[in-house]
C-alpha cells in the first residue's frame, strides 16, 4: 500500500489525535508567523523611514577654526582684544555640494532684523518696543530691532514648517521664485494687530548698512506654533514679530558685502543612510578652515534603532518558537510511535522499508501542517498586530525619553537664533527668531506604526519553517523506528 494513502487513512481514522496535532501545530505556526510578520513589517518601516523622515547636512562657518584663530591673535596682540571673525557661506560653494548624488534640494538661511515703520509690532512684558506707537515704527532703544527677519530659499524646508508646528494659513510661503523680490510672509497675530492681509504692503527700516526703508509685499500669513516662546532679555520681541523673506532680501538688509552668501545652507538628503558619504564628499569641495559640515539624521536613526530592536525581538520569537515547537512535536511523534509499535512491526515484517515508514509519519505531519498554516494565516494578522503595537509602543517610549533627555542636556538656555554669519565679530543686530531659520527634521513627528499584512510569500516562508520543524521532529523521533526488530515487536 502506498505510504501516502496509509498516512491519510491513519489521520482520518484517528480524528481525535489528528485534531490535537492540528491544534498544537497551529499554535506553533501562529507565533512563528507573528514573528515573521513583525520582522518583515519592521524592515518595511525602516525602508519607508528613508523616504519620509529624511536627513540633512548643514554648511556653515567653521566656528571652531575661528575661535582658534582668535585665541592665537589674543596671545600675540597686547594692545587690543581680537574679535571672533567668521565667514558667511558663499552660495557658489553651496551649489557644488548641491550637485552631489543623494542631495535632493538645499535651503539657504540668512538671519537679520529691521524696525517696523508705519505699523505696530507685538509688545511683550519685557519688550522696549511695542504696539500702540503706530506710525512711529515701534521705536526701539539703540542697538535693538523689533522685527526679526529670516531669509530662506523655501519656507517648506524650514523645520517648523516641515513638522507642521508652523503653518501657512493664507496665501503662500516663500519659494525660490521670490529671489530678488521684497515679498514677505508674516505671522497671523501680527497681521491681526495691524489688520493686514495677503496683498497688503508694510515697510521695514534696516538697522545696518545704508539703513534704507523697504516696502514689502505680503504674499502669505503663517500661524506660529502655540508652544513658540517669546525671546527673553533686553529688547525682547515676541515670536509673532518674526517674518520670512527670500534670503536675497535678508542679504540686502545686512549690506552689499553679503550678496550671494548665506549664514548657513541646509541640504536635504534623499537617502538618510548616505548622509555620511555626502558629508565626506562635501568636505572635499570646500575650504574646511572656513566652513564646516554638520549632519542631522537623528529622526531616521531613532526610527532605525527602534525598528532594529523590534526586528531583533521578532527574530527571537521566531527562533524560540521554532526550537520549542521542534521539541514539542518531536515528543508528540515519539509518543505516537510508541503507541503504534505493533503497526510498525507488521509493516516491517511485510517487507516495508524503514525509510518508507519514516516517510509515512512525515507525510502525516505535512498534512497536519497544511491545515495548520491555513489556520495560522487567518489569525496571524491579529496576533502580529497586537504584539507589534506593544513592541512599537515600548520602543517609542524609550526613544522619546532618550531624545528628550539628550535635548535638555544639549540645549541649556533653550534660546538662540540662527547663526548670524556676521564678520568682524560684530553682534547680529536685533533678535533672531527662536530657531526660525534653522532647517532640518529633528523635530518632525515620526510615524513608526507597523503595517502588518499576511501575504502569499509570508505563508510560503511560514510553510518552509514548518517543514523544517516537521523534518527535525521526525528525525529526532525516527531513532526508535530504526532500532525496532519486527520479530521482537510481534512476540511482545
């Protein structure tokens, strides 16, 4: 009789035992499938993070080299104290880096300030400027300004807009097409204070250079983050007094010597995994004694680390369940063989080869496996989702705690604006918006949810694991079959 037919007859004749085998095997396959699904979903989430999270490389003045130069000048000069001198970034150098592979776009940032002329600014309790002085331009004390200007290539690349903590509510943001224009985007509270809307004009008076008065056209109004804080200190200004313009206009306000320069230039990297290679290639194109390149792929690294931990745990689930399943099934098969000694003795006495008897047991277990894989396929998504959500929740909490701790340690005082880029050690005029000119994605909200779905390939992979478990189980149990002697079995 064909051993496949014998396997089928044995399973159908002893339904209780067959159902028990199916239930045990289904439980093993269910957890193996859950581990496989979580691992595959973690790989997908890491790949998606490359597209959605992103990374940046920032070109700015080399402050470390500037400080060394200043200290060297201090030791040789006795008459006067040298000042810190940094060089603004030349856009011609930035464009060389922008041509590198994996650089998708760049954003030049220039920070400066001006005085409002003919409209009120938002006053604060510690501010020496203020509304209520309409037509006076919010006269400020010497050395301070009441409007903070952040010049950019594109507001969409500014960190606060990328993370949606600041949003354009009317009109549009600044784009590359605004280069060479006097277009401006203002904050919604400032617009309400002075009844301004898109299409209106305002006047800004420069506090440096030729101190000219510029007529600005409002092309957009944005809403600043509700958590944005007011600048502290003498001549402090509210964040609502921060405006965005093209970097070309900000350079015009700072003076003619800043033409075609920027305080910093941030490059968006299409593949975060390549950020180090872009930095290495970029250093070969610039004067490292004047400029420095810094990288920011913290959001990607956070997602990658979390998903690697989830993947590692999922791999452990797969292997632990596979090992435990092999042992459990081996014990079940051993007990089954002990129960069927007489049947095996009869088959051996009729001349059936030992390997065919082993093959019969393997065929029985494969039939059980097929049913178990189907059952596991129905329940795998549910179990995988529950385990995946729990793992991601734990990893996200850990990553958030670590990031918050690092941020608090690395940002004492929490203030400061974008780098000024001024040379000759002069202080930047006015107050910079708090982080307004900086770009990047460190503050971006990262979606690390696992998208767990059961596919045909997942079931094929599960079947492969199941066959391996069944084969090992039968091999561990077949020793008893190989040692049996038909005469002794039948006499016993």
